[in-house]
């Protein structure tokens, strides 16, 4: 059963299929924090240690059902990941590789329209901690769970490509690797400002 999601103001809406999820993890990398802080959403997206709860999934399992015109994109560097958000209220939504042929999307779970317990029931609790050395506090590493999670993601991506399930992707124009929205690339100074621990929340 699909689970609904929406941006903070509700203008952009969609749904995701739990059956299309590869794994769930909390990422503590500086880039994920910079994404949230660039949009002024660090306070409600990041946890107390600067982590972001992400559901790694097949893009075909994500659908935008309303407010597609609000979809916007930025990138922290000219070759960095594409980071998608709702322009209406600067709600971070997801990140994708620049190459559409890689069937992966990292969906930010904070915009799921469900209670935390229901999210855990659908996707499993987040027991994988990534990039803990970059956390803004002491976070225990999860090497075994991380390795297993990475293997699940790699296996899911490989299976999707073999079965031809990577074609459907709401973030790219049909049949091409052209993003549906031209990404805004941050300057080096903007990225540095957003990456600081004391950056805007």
C-alpha cells in the first residue's frame, strides 16, 4: 500500500511504495546537512546530531500526485547529487544521482504523512548510521548493518537495471538523463557557509 507524503505547506504531494524501498538509514554527512541548511530547514529535518533519516528506494516507487510545478532542484557542486525540494516552502524531498540510468533515490522521511510508528512499520526503523565521523556529536557506528544495507542497495539497483525497472523516474524527463528542473548549483562560499556546524537551522 502506498504511503502519502507532502511538503510542509501541502502544495506538493505524492506517495511512495514501501515495497520499492532498498534500505533505511540516518546519514550524518556534511552534504546532507548543507542541503537542509541551505533551505533554512535544518531545525526540522536534522536530528540532534545533524543526521537525516533517508529511505533508499527505487525511483519508480515514488510518484508526485499534486504540485509538480513546485518541484525544484539544487546541487552542492557542478557534479554533485541532485537534491530535490519543494520551492513553495523549501521542504527537502529527496536526492538522486545525476545519471538517470542509476535507479536510486534517497527519500527524506520527514515529509511522510504518517505517524513515526507507521513509518517504522512500513520501512523498518532506521538502525543504520552513515558517516558517523561527520556527526555533530557522538554517534555509534554501525559497520555490520551499514555493510548489509549497502549490499541491499547495490543488489536492488542491479536487479532494477536487469529487469528494466529503472526507466520510470519522476525527477527526469522521459527517456533522457535531463532533470525535469534545471538544478541550481551552489557557489563554493554558499556550500561552505551551509556546511558549518553553526549554520542557519
